[in-house]
């Protein structure tokens, strides 16, 4: 920890940038120029100091933090109500981007200004305040997102979310495919802010939820990988796997779409249930600010994480992990381990969050600033066996774990997801496992039985487009 709270705002900021240039592990990986950042924001800090403006001081600090693409770099402290003042109003709808580049409305709040103006789910948005919609999205700042986006994909999602929010009373001119309307941002108590992820899913009621679906596929939903719940997570997962094997499921879906961060050791332990032999999970290496290198020894049992076998349960049959933009931290390491399992694969609408190196169980650096503000940052990195940073978003905005099968978002799948309310990613996973079981004519890796496609099962799967990719 470094205490800069006794300095002036300008002095503390200059010292902060100098400290981060030494202590932040991903300067080269993310292509950060600390001198340029200091020169860019120093006038803002000096002006806030001269005007004794607490709001301008906080905004300058927040914009500085969000200029660094690292989801674990965060500013803590009282925002003085600025977030609510800046994005407390909603225009009453949420935007999604289709694979062909079109931006369409994916949700409309009842009784909102958008609903009264006739905007409906599926409406194409062409321009915002006479600016082409792509330009409007690209110019939307992300400082009020929950955390700094680590990749280009996550940044674009956050920009779409924030474009549709503004101070209450703000008027925006929206050009749609069939009309132009003026909407007023109305206070919705931040309701749509929490509903505006790419695909809205209900939060799991427990850390681990599981069942056997009518298709004969076992489903495990992981809602958390927190250290304090590790025993419960492992025991519950193990019990579910035993039950699935006893019921001869044709495959398992592991849902990680709501699994945000957590404990890496727990993630490696869960991955062990799907690997017959121990595998390398990650090297969690500490950053040496003196040499500005990661220090680790792959032969030191305390440095790398490997999957272990804590129980007699090991499922080596087909397993599909569902991932998405909310999947981050330790859950990304688990997703990568499932992808490397003998019969494992990933399905999702897109890559994970790209913030693996900052999982909650890893040490964090801390800088105390004037005004009671604190900036925290990672001091360790997740490395592969070659000692190279992996999964973490890089200087090009690339990162995260990429699915083997990316679920398309086109006109058909948009309707199925946002109009009919289907869980399309789960459907793809079930469809993939059902066809794999039918082709292989086996139910588990140790016992074979004939899989009969009943008329009822055929009806359940009949609506799925024939062009579903099957990497079998």
C-alpha cells in the first residue's frame, strides 16, 4: 500500500502514476504509457484543485482509471451522487447488436417514453441525435460501467448500455428504420441498468444448482466461486456428478454465464472433476516492481495451480460449458480448463470478460489518495506454462476465453431470445450433446446403451434451425 493522502491532488496524482509505472504488472501487455496518461489528466486535476471542486476531482480520477483496460483496477470512495445524476435517467429501452452489424432494440420498458413513442423490440436504430448509431456508440464514455472494460467486445457492450442512459430530463432524437422520434430520459431508479446485459438471465438462487433435464442432459449452474463457499460448492458439485452418472446422463452442461470472478484454487478443484489426470491450470505469479518482471517457478508447488483429484468422482463424458461476457476472473480459468477436458467444449454468444489475472483471491495493490479515495490494482498475473500472460485483455483489446461454438445473433435467434424468451445457448448445448450421444450411441464414458430419439424429443428439438453448427 502507498499512502498519498497527505499530498495535494496534483502531487498525489503525479506520484500515483510514477508508482503504477513500477507496480502495475500489465504495463507492457496492455500498452500503457503512464507519462502520456499523467500529462493528459494532470491539467484536469490541477483545475479541480484550483477550483476546489470535489466533483471535478472525482470525475478526473474516474476517467483516468477507466482509461486503463483492466477490470480489476478500481476507484473506491463516495461519488457524491454523480453516477445517479449522470445516468439516472433512461430512454426506456436497451440495445443489442446483431452479427450483421445492425443495432436493434432488445427490450422496451412499459410506460416509458420509448414505449409511448411506438418503439418495439426488434426496431432498428440508425442514428442518435443525427449521428450514425455506430459513431454514437463509439463516442459513449464508459466511466459509469461497473468496472473498466478489459476488451473491445466488453467495452462495446457497456457503451450500448450507457448510450441509452442520461441525466433525467435529457432529450434525444432517435432515428429508426421507419421513423424519427424524440425521447425524454426518465428516472427509472436504475432498473434498466441492471437488466441491460447482452442476455438477461435470472441470478441463481444458490452457489450451485443442478438437475437432469428432460433431454437426459445434466445441468450444473455455478453462481459463485467464492472461497468462503468452497466446501459447499465442491460437495454439491460432487453430489450432482454422482447423481448424473447414476442416472446415465448423455452429457453435462456447466453454466458459467453468471459466474463472476471468485477463487482460483476452487476453480481448479471444480475442473478436476472433468479431468482424468492432473493438468496445469495457471501460474499465479507475483509482479516484482524492482525488476519489473513476474517472479514464479513452475516447479514450486506453491506457485502454479493444477487440477487435483480430491474425490473418486471424475466425469470424462461430453461436457459443455456455457460462457458469456459476465464470465470473468477465476471462472475464465475454469472455462479454459473445461475447454481442455477430453470431451469438453465451450458454447456462448461471445468471449469471456478478459480479466483472469485479477481474480478476487489474488493480492491487490492499494493507493490512498486525498479525499478518502482509494485506487486498487492487481499485483499478480495469471501465466501459462511458458510464463506468458493469458486470458487477460491485451493492448489490442483482445482477450478472454473464446467459445468453440459461437451462438449466432441474427433475425431468427434474436426473436427466439428476446421475444420468445428462449435460452438459446442452453438449447445449443443440449442439441449438441443429444446429437453427439446419438452418433456415439453411448450414455457415459464407462457404460454404453442405445439412445433412442423419441417423438417427444424430436418435437422439443424441431424448432431449432438446421444450420446449428455441430463440432463433433
